[in-house]
C-alpha cells in the first residue's frame, strides 16, 4: 500500500466546505462524497512549523520541539523558531526503514533543511504555485509507474496558494478580486464569518472572496491529483490524506485581540499564529482508502493522529512507539472522552488549549486568562461559560501538558538572505537579520 499526503496550507474548515454549504457544486464535490471526513479535526498549533511537525511525527509540539519558544515575547516576529528536535523520528524516517520511498514536493519555506521537516525524505522539491506543484507530482507518479517500481511510497505535497493572495495591499487584493468568478464570490459572501461581508465591497470582504477563490482553485488541484492516481491504476493500492496545517482569521476575534494587545505585529484580527481560536485550529481532514467506504466522523481528532493512522492503513501498526496520537483507522472505536491539545502561538504570550467532546478550555499567560467554551452551543467562541468541575479537570490536563514539555531548543540561528526573505514574504520574522 502507498500513501499520498496533501497539505493545503492556511485553509480553515468552514471555507473549505463552503461549496457544500451553499450547494455550489465543483468537480471535487463528487470526490468529497467518497471520502472519510473528520468533521472536528484540530490542528495542534495555529502556524505551519509546529503543526506540520506534529503531523509528520505523531507528537505534540511540547514533545517534538519545532516552533516551541517556551516564554512570552514577540516570538516569530523577531526570532527564528527552534527546529524539530533531532531525537524525534518522523514518519518518512520510520517508513524508509521498512523499505518505503519518501518523496515530497512543497511550496513552503519551512521545509528548509535547517528546520527539520525534510528528515527522512529522499528528495523534497520546491515548486512555487499549485500548477507547478501538481504537475511535478504527476510527473513523479508517471515516472514511478513507467519504471515498473513495486517499492511502496509516501508522497507528500504541500500547497501554499491559500496563504498568498489575500494578505496583499488593497490594490493587489482589488486586482485579484476582479478575477474571482461571480458564483464563487457570492458563495463566499453568503458564508463569510460573522458580519465580515456586511459591506460586500469593503476590502475585508474582498480579501475573503480572494481567499475563498484560492481554496476553490486548490480543490481543482486535488481533483487533478486524484484523477492522475486513478488513471495510473494507483488508487486501488494508495491511501490519500488531505489536511490543512492551520486556518486563517478574518476579524473573527479582532475586538478581543485589540483588547488584549498581545500581537506584536499590530495587525489584530487577520492572519494566523496569534491565537488558539477555532478559525485557526478547526481544519479540514479527509481521506480516501481503497477498502474503506465514505464516512463522516464526528469525534474530536487531532493532526497528531495522522501518522499512527497511516501506519495502521499501510499495515505497519508497530511502526511508532512514542506517538501522542491514536490511530483513526477504526473510527468506531474512537474514545469520545479523549482530550486533545493545541499550543505554541507564534505571536504573543503562551497559550494552551484542551478539547474534550464539545468543551474547549483555553489557558493564557500575560495577562493570565482562562476561558471555557461549549462549542456545540457557541461554535464562534463569543460567550465563555463557567463549569467548575470541567474547568478543574481540563486545567489539570493542561498543567500536565505543560509540565511534560521538553525545554525549548535553540532557534535556527541563521538563514541566507533569500531564505529569510521567503519567510518574510509570508508575514514571518520581520526583524531578523540574514547571514
């Protein structure tokens, strides 16, 4: 059995499923109906490096170390993050020990070797833009089949298109907005968060339409890859997993962030990395397995579960012994009372979140704040509630999570100018100097 893992960077759950919510059909819709869909998947961090590291290792950020700062401060705005700890094995490393090939094609600067995400891959190719990345993946798949290879493989793809276009200047957003198909723009306005599109011609709303259109295009790229796997007769022996590493905020909690004043970038209410609210943590996660029927899973799961799930689906259940995640290969056996975690904001003081069922507890420092949300009644997290027994239990689990954290490792000390500029173009590391 082979595995293809596809990351759609910066894609929030509600926008990815905008098409289904509005009845706006696209070519991906029929594929979605055949997928195993995890409706309540949680990212372990609201930004790329720690979140992808968790997916590739099956460990929470407090265990793998990537992107962990461990104190309050400006974090990613002024300091390069710590890389993946050298003693934590990745899924590609473990699979290659079992005779698999591991190849990646990515459009993401955190796959620089200094950050550790490339460990275990025999090759990671940088491809900018969804067309080039999808084409490179197709070419590799065709060449692998043409060579008659029987070696099982892990192919990892990482698209960045949803990260790019909506964070530009007002003039650039307007130019991009003019290319958004009318039906996509209308669907985006209809499903926009809160009152974001109360004024459809406002720059905030146009930026959201641009963002939604980028995701619409990414769905087409997923179709392209799935159809290529099908045409090459690989789908009957390949597991495909699609996920996002984190979401994106569009003023969902801007007023709250202005009140706290903890985001050193001064761009409250937009982007990611600045909080542990659902617009950044609730992400799409879906899979196609040749021997598994379509299914919707309502249990809370985490991206740390992907590595053990893939190991089970590939017939390598004994692959990892230190995973924090659990296998989702048998969804009917999932523990409804299980608690999962998220941590490591990129901008501002320390935050940790714990999820159990419909309950979500968020603990913050500087200033200290403890919030409990009932996500079934308040999915947008506007009205914290008080439940002393639940708060005490989840606070204890958060204390344990923090107590078990490894000490923060040294950050990546230096990057070449071009490497640093690539991260800065994404809105990161504003005051860091290159070699």
